[in-house]
């Protein structure tokens, strides 16, 4: 079974900005799959401010950022606090086989979806094979 080249490899780095008040990284779980001529990435970001979501491509790097703030006033007395607040960040390296200009993103029901089309030049294509006999018969 041969290795297949995947133009999206995950760096999976948690940068220093992914820290909350207790200085632990906040996880942004993702699913990444290929669906025909496109890659689809789903990231779980429940409760984040949609206006804080930032998806950008810089060179070959795709960066996902978001922010979640506590939805209580300063006078709130916490009884349990399991839902993290703060910054979320995931970064991925995009290979040559994707169309950087056609990437799109949407946020719905707490899930950020990023669609990354395969570039035309990375799509498999049939190459016509000519033989000398075939060329000569056309010329004759």
C-alpha cells in the first residue's frame, strides 16, 4: 500500500496566545476530510463571538482564531467553571495542491467550516499516449 501525498499537513501548534487565566491551552477540536474535489475542515467553537472568528491564509499557512468571553457580569459567583474562555488558535500548512484563492469559511451552530478546493493542476487527468505508428497513419 503506497503513501498518498496529502497537501494539507497539520502543524497542530498551540501558540503562546492560546492561553487563558490558568495558562493552559484551549483545545479547538477539528475534523478534516476530503470530499471529492475539496477538503473540508470542521472546528468546534461553541459559544465564541462570531465577530471574533478570523480565518486567514499567509503563504502556505492557514490560521484559525477565535475568542470566547464569559457571559456573566463581574459580580457573578462561580459554582462550576468548566467551559474555557480566552483565545483559540489552530494552524495548518497547506500544500501546493489546493486553491488558496478559493478557500471559504462559515460559522453555524457552533461549528466553523472551512472549504479548501483542490487546485485544477492537482486534479488527476488523463494524458493521451501517442505511438509512432498512430502519428504516421495520421500524416499519411
